[in-house]
């Protein structure tokens, strides 16, 4: 039964961001990813009889930072609650979370879409909780292993309002939150390792209808691409279900990236009754205004503000500013480069987004481990700007810097890469090339003015080759034009 | 030497009348000869005890001894003791060797005390008779056909029978005070948060509190000095500074204001118990106290409030006993659900299951407001009753328990009657207040305890009153026949 109804999608996201604390949220065990199984689980993480949780204040501060960054209300009193369910990777038989009184209340962020339009997405709440361990199904024959290294890792769960209307909006929101938590340095944002995870609540309704449709919750979304695919698949599935006369069932669905489909994980009826109640082992978290003010003062410049400032201060295009401020480390690197390059922003942006980014990708590393420091890159850009080297030679210098051959000035000196700007020397090169290529000279001189520009390239190329790239291209051009008249 | 209080033992050790090793050996011998009859201990630890005693003797020789150095004690088997079985009275933990010490154990070890063994208790501290223990009932030394009370029944019976000069206990709804009352000894439940709960296997976290079970109030003060204090591993432990609880013991009771709750003496109270308590109060009046009647209007609501809250918390606290990491695991589980169901069905006893099911029910969607939330409201009302009463009086006095020790198996199939026997104790836990039970006389040749309830952190005052009472009476010096 095909209909002409236009469907509107409604999406809300629940993001779980692991907080980058050194130790766990309720114990002193370390949180490093990838350690041998069960080597980072202490008595508290194992849920041994008699142990008690003690709240890690660093996690609280990080949650406050997040709240402030999304303009949210920070609760003066929030309460940890127990979420009770049985699972082998949940040692206590309950997860310590927050239920009725979360630490972060209502907030919002602005997202920007591909067409340049902007939209405000509401954040309902964000709360602190502990992560569970991991069940390991491989390598135990018919049994399941349990690794509790992750158990007790602090999480902040960020719940959005159902404000998004397409997968594109959902991804824009997700990326914005991703960028904010990384700017705040409260989460490393690594989706592969699961430190930034997302569940999506998706429903559809006829366009114009106020009432929400029945939603499904999508799980196992561990990359931006999969999230987008899963949502789009789910929208189509729901439309098919409704248009075929059936009803969408409220349930949790698992996304399978191999088949690009979602399938039923558990229905509403099978859902646990979590029997939340305030955890009697922990006192309410009380936060005074002074603490909030102190943390506010420490907040870094956030992505939006930085992006706007770079456009204003460095005259970057919106696009360049977007790309550069995508990560705080890259933005800071860029700014340091500009400073070292005597304020040369455009060239700095090109180099950071271009050559440097290519090298980092090739070496599979990030900008904090760049082989070339911002000071070194800026130093080199200064030499492009003052005509010591050409852009072309700069690539050679940059490569040498990547290989640890020293800074730009040392490399230019050692390898004799200084640009030739002596008019006499360039004039000799020009004369020699003109003399050696009479045919091309003739062709040039017989061509109409609008074709000459192209032909002159041949002479420039020859001269640059002769000078091993060191002749100043502007001077070469100018002299050629005079002599070929 | 086993007839002495720890205060007396301490002087004897310092005077080198005997060594800690001699003392500990003598207690271990008594334990050996009486434990099969009384069943006070789940584990005895002769080897580590002798080693601890020898190291205490060295300290005494070197003049490094404190007031508790070399003094033997028994720990309720709810406190984790590193390297030894910590069963909590349950088959679930029959195979559990604790890999760490509870904070209370650490503190008492550091004070130089010697652990004789771990005492029997109601399973997971759930019970008022000690009959719910997987290890069988403890017998009351005053009449071995009777229960010692619970849940710290093993500790109370051990101190009453002089198998240990002092023991630790825990009190969630009366589990220190009620067995102290039924065994004719002294039991102190400190203010909630005064003694760390770390390493004390949780029954109901918002109510559980560890404390000493002793022969005298003076001993309780000496023990509390070592047990009390903030613990960074227990977020609910109080940061309030610890005082020297012995310093006010000899203060006069002149002008002490005692409140007698009308609701405690309502005509329903057994006349023989009531007369013991009234006589005790008279004694305190002789020592200078003034008595007035007070109101605790909501006290009868404390039993339902307590059993909802305690059950709710225990249903969650005991979820960790799932057969996955430690404790009992069923044989050959078919799948995960089978592992959970059978491990827990086999590992827990009847009373524990009853409370887990009750607690799960009261927290369930649709019932939470009607039970759990309502119980929390009652709890606030009960606490407010105490607060306003304690604005007018210094302490509140009444019976610890509505009866003397009951017969073994008397309540085994009647949990409600057993629950009702907690009427005078549970409200104190709900309010978080400190209270002490002291022997005040006998009814039908069985000991009767008098409960003194004080304001938050007023342990010194309670111990002072109890000590002055014990200076003027000799109820606490009575010993059961065969153990004197």
C-alpha cells in the first residue's frame, strides 16, 4: 500500500563518552585502554564482598566542564542511583549511575549543516555513571570470558532532545559533541576503542503531526559512518513497515555493519525493570557556585568561538576555519605556526591542512605527535614569505624537516636551497634559455597575447630546471616577458 | 585470667602478670572446650592468633604497647579478614577467603589485638535469633535451649561465655544490642558513619554500623577509641574527629535528662521486662538524673519502614553473589540463567531469599512509590521524632528487646513475630543514632538489657551513663552457670 504521505524523521541520541580520568570513577584502578585482561580491576571493580565506592572528583569536574560547555544547568545536588540487572560483566549486579537527579541538566548546542543552515539541538541531561566490563566470547571454547578492566571507567551519558530530523543532523550533532569533549580534554573521542559511543532513538511520523511515532533504539553504532547508515536504514524500514499497514514495535535493534541492516535485539516486554534507587553507599554530590565559577575560568576556548575568531583574526575562509578548528590540538598547532611565521595565516592554514595533514595520515599519527613542530613549520613559512625559498623548494625543506634534518634555516643553508634573487644571475639564465630555444621563441612571438601566457610556462620551466628550482619565479617571469617582446 | 575485662587484662599484660601468648592460649582452650556446645565460632584461628600474640608480647617487652596490645578478640564473620574464610554465615560464601582486611580489622590489628576467630551470625546478618546461619544456631550460654539473639549472636554468646573478652558486631536493626541484651552483656551501636563499613559485608548500607560487644561500658569505650574514625574508603563515614571515649566515663550524672517514650511503656510490654527497666531508670535517678515522659509518635511504623528499606538495599547488595566471580557456583550450569538461578537458589538460605524477594518487589516499577518511597518518608518522620525528643532530653531510655531470649526454633516459621522483636532497636538505625544496651537485671532468670539512645555522635555521653550505671550495679558481672 503505497501512500503519498510525507514522513518526518525524529531522532534523539544518547552518547556515552568515557571520561579521560587517570583512575576509575569509584576506585583507584587505572583506566588505560588495552591492558591485559583483568589487570586493571581492583577489589572495588570486582565487586568483592564488603567493598565500597568512593567518587573520583576529577570525573565530577569533567562533567561540570561539559555542562558549562553546552550552556547547561549544573545541579547543586545530584544523586547516584543503582541500576539493577544481572550480567556477567557487571560485577555488583548493578551499575552505579544517576537517575532522577543528574549532574547536568538542560542545555543546547548549535549545529551547522552542509547547506550552511544552522539549528539548535537541545540536550536533556548528562549524567555520570560507571562503565561495565566486557564479555569475551572468543578463545574460551564454549564459554565466555569476562574482562573487568573497563568496569568502573567513568562515563558521561549525554541525552539529547528528539530534535534531529535526519541522519545528517544527527551526525552534525554527534560531531559537535565529539569536538566539544575533545576540546575540553575530558574524552579522547576514540570510537574504535569505544570511548565515544552512541545509541540512536529513531521514529517517524507523518509530516505535520505533533505526536511522536513509536521509536526504536539502535545500538552497536561505533563510527560516524555506521551511525548514518543505521539511521537511514531504520528510517526506510519504519516507512516500509507503516506503509505496508503494520506498526513499528518499540524495541532495541542492533546494527549489523556487514549487512547494513538493523535487527531486533530485545523487545519492550523483555526490557529490564532496573529498580533504580539512590545508592546508599554514596553521598549526594553537592556543587557550590564557587566551584562552578572556578571551573568556568579554566574552560578552554570552544570550537565555535575559535572558529569565529580564526575567521576574524586570520581572515580564514569558513571552510578553512572549520577544518582547522575541528580538533583543538590542530587549532592550537595552527595558531602556534602562525605566530612562528610572523602572522602569515593563509600559508600556515594551507600547510597545516595540506602537506602536514598528508604526512600525519601517511604515518597514521596525530598532530600531537607531528614530526615537525609548529615552530619549525612557522619558521619555514617565514622563509617562503620573505622569498628565501619558493613554495616548490619549501616542499623539499618540509620533507627534510620530517626526516629530522633540522629546522628550515639549517636545511636551506646545508643544502644550498636559498632562492636566487640576484638579477644578474637570473638574467644570464634567461638569456641562455632564449638562445637555446629559437623555435619556441618564434612561436611565442607569433602568438596572440592571450596564448602567450601559456607558452611562457615552457621557458619558466626550463629556467627553473637549470637553477634547480632556486631562481625566484616572479623575477624569472618578469625578465622573460621583457626579453621575449 | 578469662574473668577479666579488657581494661584489667591490659594492666595485667603491662604488669607482665602473664603474656599475651599465655592469655590467648587460655582463651583458645576455652573456645575448644565450649564451642562444640555453643557454636559461637565459624572459624577459630589458633595459628595466626598465637603469632599475633607473640608479636604483641614483643611490643609489650619493648614498651611499645597500647591499651589493646595483646588483647584477644573475636570478629563477627561479616568482617573481611585477609587470607581467612569470611562466610557471613552463608553457604554462599562458605568457600570465600577474603583477600583483604576490613578497615575495622586493620585498625584493631594495628592496635595490637589478637584475633581468636570469626563468630557465627545470622546469614548475611538477616535474623534476630542466629538460627538463619548456614553453620547452625548459636546457643545462649544462659540457657542452651535458647537463642542468643542475632544477628551478632556468635559474638554476644562468645563474650557472655567468656570465650573472648570482647568481640566485634554489626547492627543494622539491632544486631549488636538485641543479642547483647539476650546474653547479658554490653553492646554499643555507634552513630551511623562513626565506624567504617569498608570490608564489612553489606546487608543494608544505609543502616549497617559496626560496633563493640563487651563485658563493660568501659571496655566498649576502649574498643570504640580504636574502631571509630573517618575512612577515605567509606564515603558515608563521618569526618567528625574522634574523641577519647574513656575521658567522660567518670563524669557525674547529676542533672542528666532522661526521656521515657510513652510508646515504649504502653501496657503491651511484658511486665517483668518493664519492671527491670523501671528499676534501672530509678537507679539512674539515684545517680542524679531527671526523668520525663516523651513522645515518639511514629515508633510503631519503624518495623514496616525498616523491613522495606533494609530489604530493598539487601536485594541490590546481594546481587553480586551470582556464582560468576566468587562464592558458591552451581555444578554444570546449562547456560547463564541456569548459573544465576541455581547458584543463588543453592547458596542463599530461606530468610535471605525472603528479604531479597521482598526488596526486589518494593523497588519494582509500579510499587516503588507505594513501598520504598513511602518507607523513606516514614524514616524521615521517625528521625524527626527522635530529633525533637532529643531537644528536650539528653538520652532516651527503654528496653532493648520486648522479651528475653526465646527458645530455639520458636520463631523459625514465624518471621513476622521475629521481625516484631526488633521494635525498640530498628528505629534507632533508621534515625542513624547511637545506642547502647547494658544488662539491667533478669526476668525468668534470663538477662534483660536496657537501651540508652543518645544524640548523634554522643557516644561519650552514652558510655558515661552506662559506666556510671555499671559502677552502681553488678548485673554486668553476672555470669551464666558453667561459664563463670
